[in-house]
């Protein structure tokens, strides 16, 4: 009787565990959708996708997150149904999908470490974006200009490394050396209709070299903001990924134990 009670408790805990797992999967799907529809993040992804040599993993990151969340949701469903119905087939599917998740999480863990630690690769990526900016950015509403203007106006930054990245773009313009969205804007900071607080002073600062601070021009590069965000949240992301891997492995062990108990009953 004690063994039976332990078995029921074991199964209930496993079902509860998979309900939480399903909620995590649903939240992951929602986060991926958020990345695709939220204006700020969508524009950042647009910039990444415009790069011809960009990693497929980075360019399609939102879709990968949505797909991963859907897989987690499916795993949670298989685990709940399999444990509640004592269905070895569903539990077997749970184990297979959970193993796939573990492999994917380990891959994501490695990618995160490489992106955070390997500064050389990050610098090469930054250099590639700067070259693409100098080549593709043109004043006007082009498919490449619009995302950059949106990012610069929204995040209050300029170019990739700093405002001097625009020198090749405005080489024939002796007055303005940066787009208006690099200036400190007033009003609602609309990138489609930017209104600088002081356009003249901003453009005067854009003609100066090596500025570290300006009251009218954003001298900080947009890539610096991205890199700072990665540094701030990289360790947290690694911890979360490690926890998810550990929890998934525990779930696989529990599912295997339930399957074994059912075999022993037969």
C-alpha cells in the first residue's frame, strides 16, 4: 500500500511538473511572437536579417524561439497525458522530445558562451555591420535606412560604433555628416518625422572628430548598447539555460521510472 501511495504521489508530482513545463512553453511561444510584432525588437531583427552573411540562427531567432516553445508545450502535454493515463506510448514520446530539448538547450548554452566570451567573433560581426552600413545606408526611406532610423531614434544611439561610421555615407556633404535620427530629438521621437531639438548644433557636432559627449548629438553607437545588454543578461541567460537542462533531465528520469513501474506490474 505504501508503495502504491508513493507511486501515486510520484505521478501527481510528475503531472504538476509538466503543467509548469507547459506554461513555460506557452510563455516561450508568446515571447517569440512578441519579438516578431514588437516595433523595437522587430526593427532590430530587420537590421540583422538585412545582412547577407548573417548567421541563420540570429536572423531567424524569433521563429526558433516560437518553435522551441511549441516543442516544450508538446512535451508537457505528452507528459501529463502519459502519466495520467499510464500510457507508455505517450511517455515514450515525452522522453524522445525531452531528449531533443536537452540537445537544443545544450546547443543554445554553448552558443551563449561563445557569444559572450569570444570577443573576436563579436568584433568581426561589429565590423561587418559597420561596412554594410557604410555601403547600404542612403538618405531616404529605403529598406535599409528605415530600420536604422527607427533604432537610432528609439534607443538614442548613432551608427554602429559611433557617429563617425557615417563619414563614408556623407562624404560629399560638408554640412551634415549624420542622419537626423542621430540628433537628440524632441516631441514623440518619430523616426519617420524626426524633429531635432537643435539641428544646427547637432550637425556642427557631427563635423567634429572624436567627440565623447554632446548635448545635441548621440555619440554612442547602437552596437555598444547591444553588447552591453548581452553582458548584463548573458550570465542570467546561462543560469536559466542550465536550470532548464537540469529540470528536463529530471523529467526524463521520472518518465523512465514510471514506464519501468508499469512494466513491472505487467
